C-alpha cells in the first residue's frame, strides 16, 4: 500500500495534491473572519465587551497574547494575527497610516516600502500628500523612496475627503473571505518551508512548470 502523507494530500490540485484543507490553517482563517467582523464593526456589543474586558483601547491589530487571558480572547488574537497577513490600508487623508510599519502599497508580501527609513522624520502617509489637493507630493516622494517604491506609490489612489480604511488585499472589492485567507496562510507556510529547505529561484521556476502541468491534467475531459 503506497501511503501518501496528509501534508501532500492537502496541497492544492494544481500543485499535485488533492486539495484537502489543512485543519489548523482553516481554523485560523475562520478566526480571522471573526477578527474582520470586529474591525468592521467596532461599535458592536461584542467589540465593546472585548475592549472593556481586555483593555484594548488602542488598535486591535496591535494586541498580543498575555498571561491569564481566556481561551476565547486568545483565539481571537491569533485570528487577528492571521488577518494581518492580508490587510492593506486604502488611503484617504493618510492620518492613520504609518509609512514604515503599516501595509499600504501593493508591493511584495509585506505591502510596505522596501526603502529603509534612515534619518527621515516623516512618519505618516499624510506627510507625503499636498495639503491643498490631497495628491502625492511627487518631488518629496522621489527624494525619500527608492525607485521601485516610487512606482508603486504613484499608482496608489488617494481620497482626501475620507478617512483611511482597512481592506482585504486579495480581493478586488477589499472584502474578506475565509477561502482567500486560507490560501494566504497556506502560501506563507509553503514559503517558510521553501526557506528552511534553502531552495532558490530555480526550484520556484520548476514549481511553476509543475503547477501548469497539473492544471492541464485536472482540466482533462475524462
């Protein structure tokens, strides 16, 4: 009998697996949905109760696990940590977005600038906008950031008449879904596994070729 590991069966079909869900990652994705609901409805009874009980007067995304917390709150905190892997800020007036710590540009996995901060005193995205028009101060942006970041920043829209809002990066409408969150967590797990094995870009290219072959196999009319 040719046994196949559960991890192998949980791989996506286009990667040679059977597409079963990793229960741990799926549970985190479900918990992330609860975190998303709390963020989207900060005035709800649940959000107010949790904020009052655990003293989260600041941003919920900055909370961490502490000693003596309940199982429920620990689960929600881990869901919030998983949620952060796919969040991105939609820029309004830029007053709530930290340039160097928050995800706000569609560049890479972290969605943060790759330019080192250095000695600049600029902290908020609002500092990069014109006060009168609310558009990017192009000269300032070019002076502060590397060219790759500049390209992404200039393609990021601003809406100075509204406040900054959090959105789900992996959806065109910015709406969270458990399926999308699961894939984000699964991709991160695979990247970590690849990093530990020390595989380079050549293995990534061969992996893309295998994925294309498997997609063709699963689409065969048989």
